[in-house]
């Protein structure tokens, strides 16, 4: 076994894993604040990437301004989604809320397909495609940039959940009724979590749009983001970071050897296997809170 080659696979896998964690952060933010699993995060990520391209290419915005404007647009879009759709589901069984987010995912994907079509578009952030070398290890500049963005956002949200507003969101997740009883605005708190998750969708959409192009496939990142969130613990931001790195390394190293045996396509197989075994063996994840209810 070539140690240098294995090291390159592991390091690049870890960087890719941080990008999976960036996507998963949107899932964790909503679940940590409202205990709602959001199956529409992939569609929101895809929508954010399309909006950035529309503002920059069709309306002539500079790219940085298009990203800033999209961040504001998506934040208020997240607030609107919660107010129009999710708020009406308060008190309903969790499976009904889950179906609502799935319906939202289908609606957004259908709408973007109708407006922008299915042709893949490049994001073109201006990051050089020339590789960087860390000794014998070849690194991707866009992966490094994306990993930096992911770490910055993780630190920001870890600090946020230590503030008064963050503690209120955690209280809402623990118990809606108790939060209402002490004067916490549950509606505003849940709406804020959707707004923040939509902002994360912009960062994820821009980075992944540069890596693989902007098209319907961006919504399929949900599988890997959900795997990271479940593995790390749906209510754990730090868990999402570590789980993303783990999944990225396992996927990159494992697929490089399995593809030569099965002929390709083992990446999704590895991710699915990790998700299945996590749900079977440790459903609350590696770092998630394990609630025990008395019955």
C-alpha cells in the first residue's frame, strides 16, 4: 500500500467531508432549534445556487454582491417557509411535518426545473484550478476554500448557541409548551432557525455549485448531509464536523479500492451503508443527546 497515496486520499476526503458537514449544518440548525428533520435542505441549497447565478449573470450583479443579496433573500425565504407552511403544522405528529418538508423539496425542485431548465451551469468563483501540494499530497483549492468557510460557520454557530438567543432556541427544541409558558416566542425561534439554515444553504450551494455545477443534482446532496447529521447526532454541531470528516475519509479511501473491484459507483453504497448501520446501532448518533422517556 502506498502511504503517500493513502494520505492524499484521507486528506482530500477530510476536506470533502467538511463540505458535507457544511450542508449538514443546515439540518442540524433546524433540528437543534425545533426537533424537525428538514428534508428540503437539498432543494434550498440548489435554489440558493440558482439565485446567485440569476443575480450575477442575468441582472449583472458582481458575484460578491449576488452572494450577499442571495443570503438576504434566502434568509427571508426561510422565515416565509416557516410562517406559511411549517407554523400551521404546530402540534401535529412529526411524520406529518416530515411529509411537509418532503413536499417542499419536491415543489422547489420542480419550480427550479421549470424556471431554469435542467442544463448544468458553472458557478465560476474565480478560484484557481491549479492544485496545491502539501509535500507529496495534492490538494484542491476549492475544497480548501470550502473547508475554511465550513469551519468559520461552525465556530460562529457554536458561539451563537451559547448566547441568550441560542439558549432560547435550545429550550424550544426541548419543550414547546414549557417555552411558551415562560414567555419564549416559539414561532419566532423556529422561524429564525429556518432563516439560518437557508443562509447556510447559500454557502453550501455556492461551494458545491463551483465543484460540480449548478443543476438538479445539488438537491441530491441531502443523502450525504443527512448521513453526516445522523451519524454526528442531529442536535450536535460539533458532531456534524467530526462525522463529516469521518464520512469523507471513509468514502474517499473506501471507494478508491472498492471501485477497482466492483467497477465503480461504490461512493453512494458506502454512504448508504454508514447511514443504515448508524440508524440500526446508534440512532441518536455519536454525539447526539439520547433522551430517555419514562412510560
